[in-house]
C-alpha cells in the first residue's frame, strides 16, 4: 500500500499550467527529496499535495484514498503538514503562539497529544535525546519537545515570530508544522537564504523528526544536501519529473541533464 | 464648570460611538472587509429589541439578551452565505454587496415598521442620574460607557488570550497559511462576523434607548463608527474608544457653542486628527 502518491498530477494558476502529469510516491518512513531549478514546479507540487491548489480527486492518493480535491485544513487533519516556502510565520503571533496554532486545530488528536505529553513528563522522559524512543509518532510533538529540539526558540518564545533571525524563523516554521504530529512532513526549501552553519543545524533536526515517526518530502535546491538526506530523489524541470532514483543509483551527469535539460 | 460638565457628557457619548465602531473594527481587522451595512445592522438590532420589548413586554436589558443569539446567527449566516463569496483579492465586490445590503435593510425596515421614528423606553433609568462631584451624569450614558469598556476588554481578551483569537489573528495575517494549520478561514470569518453582531446588539440597545431612530439613520452611525476607528488607528480597540471620545467631546463642545454645530464639530475633529496623525492616534506598529 502506497502511503502518498500522485498520479498524472497537473496544476494550474489560471491559464498557466505549472505541472504536467507528475508521478511521485512516498513510502512510510522514507525521506524523498525533490530537486529542480527555479520555476521547475516544486512549490506547485507541494501546494497541490497540501490542497492549497485544488486538483482532480484521483490525482493524489493518501493511504489509497483520493484526496486531490480536499481543502488544506482537511489534508492537514489527515496528518500531512507543510513547512511552506518562505516560512510564512504569522506576524501577529509570538513564537509560542505560532507553535501552538500548528497543533491547535488537529481536532481529535488533541487529547492524545496531551496524554502523550503527560506521560512523557510523568516518566521524566521529555529530554531531547528521547526522540528516538517515540517511534510510533502519535502525539510526540508538544511545546516541550519542540523547544528541546530548538532550544533557542524557548528563550525567544514571547517575541513576535517575525522578529527572529531567518534561521530561527525556519525553526519556528518547522516546529509549527511538527506540532500537529504529522505522519508526513513537507519541507519547501528550508535552507533558502540561510548561512551554511544554520543550514547544518536545521538539517541536523531531520533525523530526529524522522525518528518521531514522520515521513518526509524535502524540496531542496542544494543538490548535495538533497542527496545526503534522501532515500530517493526526484528531479523536476518545467513541471515534469525528469529523473528519479536512489542517490547511490544516479550519476552527476544524469542529474545535470535532468536539472538543466539535455541542451545544457 | 459648565465646560467640565460638557466634556464629561462628550466622553460618555464617546462610549456610544465606540460601541458603534467596535464591531466594524473587529470585522475589518480580521478580514479586511468594510461593512457598509454596519450602521443599518445596528438599526435592525434596535428594531428587534423594540419588537421584543413591545411584543413580549421585556425590559430592554432583558430583550438584548434574547436578541443576541438571533443576531449572532444572523451574522454567521450573512458571512457564510453572502459575504464570504464576495471576499477576495478585489476589495470592490464586498463594498458593493454590503452597500446593497444596507439598502435592503433600510427598505425592509421601512416596509415593516414605517418611516416613523421610534424609541425604546428604558423606564426610570432614562432619567436617573448620579452626581460625581461637580458634574451630574445620566445613568444611561454611564452604562453605555461602561458597556463600551467591558466590550473592549472582552474583545481584547478573546483576541489575545484565547485559541479562537489566535486563529483570528493568524487568519488575518495569512489565510492560506492558516489553512495549512487546519483552520478554515470561511468559518473563522463567519465566527468573527457573528461576534461582531453581538457587539452590534449592545450598540443597538443604547442607540434605541438613548435617542429616536428610524430606518434611515444607519449610514450616519456608520460614519461615526468609521471616524472613531480611523481616529483611534486601525487595529487598536482602545484607540477606537479614544476615537469615539474625540468625536463625542467635539460634538458636545460644538453643541454647547451652537446647537447646529454638533454634528459638524465631530467631523471637523476627525479631519483635524487625520491631518495631524494620518495613521490615527494609536496605530498598530508595522
Ligand atoms: N501564484 C502564481 N501565479 C501564477 N504562476 C505561478 C504562481 N506561482 C508559481 N507560478 C509559476 O509556476 C511555475 C512553477 O513555479 P513554482 O513556484 O512551483 O516553482 P519552484 O520549483 O518552486 O521554483 P523556486 O525554486 O523558485 O521556488 C513557474 O513558472 C511560476 O512562474
Ligand atoms: Mg519554490
């Protein structure tokens, strides 16, 4: 059974077509990277997966169910969360409020979340090193565990989210998405515009996030970064998938051709 | 002494204008919707209270409690069925729709209640007054001002201290990203308008009990509300109260000099504030 899958996915902005029959899939526990040049359609793919762009129902399947037509809030409640391109924190909300709002509308999951965090506290097991201990993932992420993952956010929790540095804002955006305890986390260019050390810190969080039970799709322009974290890679160009495979199976030349086209 | 008395009356009148304005400010703040029917909705509320008072023999303060759920539902449905469809990138459709709604409400009220002016009687409260040192203040104006403060405290609490308020602010910042957080902007907007209608009902109580009203006076209340919001600075409810007070004081001072200047003085004060502080007295930063 495929976890998340697109079949002949198309996407439009008015008359402009951004995606032309995209087929990708994500298996449980996998990290899939999407690479491609500016304008290739990576963000459009993420927007389609999360329901921001509407599609025909059968173009996106989640656990065998057609979800292409569902609105973002419904998709999110199915356990698919996104760290959007450009972070898009809520300026009127503090860091902590930005985090809380990520989990506040999960609906039925709230009680489970709370019980999970009480248990973690009772057993004294809410330190950063215990991420791996919570592999089932349901309800692992709370304010405490997000702060444990990104301690700097705890210090700044009462400042407006947009008053932080770019890297810290990215941490808030990631934490906000985690607060819903997603089974699938989509990250759209989480390293964009950040210094290498900051990128390293943020990517260091990905294994912990995986261990909490989330499968990941990361959109990344930095090819070597993508190859390092991903189990499988898709390369996009002009709204189509031009290459896919395991990092060990695809060569630099393949990627170059898929990325820039055969003429390059 | 007469001046102090005049100023106090003006401040208390400002409470009424703040009540007119708070609902408008709430809706504009959350969905950038300028509701041109806001004044008419207040008048509609006054007629509803009048109906409850005359048909059921309720005291106006009891009638307002009955009217509130009805107005809440009206606000919810209005937003859900009509206004949400008009919202979008373009700001013109909501203006046209609410302008049309304003006319519909005025005509419907005229058909049902005639163009005659009406008044809701608050009984002995109307003439009751208390002396505060050198000045004497009516109980109704004091209740109005007190209600305005309570409404603002309640709205601020809702906005900044509750999960609903968080969703309001997030949706107002960025409705698309709010959707990614599991929030349904259309429902947030419906709830916001429904809550604004609760404030409208309170405003309607004081509009109906403190002066005569008829189906055509909505637009003028809308103007006062607008002026209060803009003087106070968009996004600040305490600013809106301050804006109401500025207009109220200007009106009573104007009237004290020459009774014909009452309305004019309020508008002049608005223009002066706008000239000196184009973004209002208490603009929200950035
Ligand atoms: N809101 C929009 N309206 C119209 N066209 C759009 C819109 N957003 C994106 N596009 C177009 O769709 C195509 C794909 O854009 P998309 O943002 O998906 O690319 P991307 O791979 O994410 O690029 P980048 O690496 O720059 O983020 C581009 O040609 C872009 O111009
Ligand atoms: Mg993009």
